[in-house]
C-alpha cells in the first residue's frame, strides 16, 4: 500500500494543510519515500517519511494514533536535505528529457507512432 504524501496532514492541530508542498516523492515503489515543505506548529519546516509498501509498513513511517505523519527534520539539517532532494528532482527531470530526446531521434519509431495516432483520428468520427 502506498500513502500519497499529499494526504498526510496529521496531526491536524500542527500541520497547515494549505502549506503542504511535496518536493520529492519516489512514487509507488517498494521503500517509497517523500520530502515536503510545510508549516508545522506555525513554523516553516521540512518533513520526511516512508510512504508505505506491502513488505514493511502499509501506513508508512512514521505514524501516530494510526495516522500517517511527517517526521519533522531538525533545523540543523533541514536545508541540506531540501537542497539534496531538489538536486535529485533535477536529475530525474534531466533523465526524463533525455529519454524523450532519444525517442524523438528514433525516426522509425516516430513514423510508426505518427501512423498509429493518425489511425486513431479516423476512429473518432
């Protein structure tokens, strides 16, 4: 099971749900984890959590009173973690763009894809 980090807003008395911004999420994979910027107890903070999986913990870690929560990082390391995950995010985006470039450079595959999509247009009428 994967807990979408955008839905982790507990404890409600401390987490400002409108401020929650997930800045990195590995997605629906084993040992999935996320990092977020949020207001916690009226202060801007960085939180991190495991999102849960079928193997280790269906609710992810940490939890409190059976609800998924964020582990709020100490101020001394929060900024370094934020910079690190933003770098990871940049690398993921660069790899994705490179994959698109490689696909676009494959003329044969592009021709097949165009032929296929043109065939779909006729199905719409």
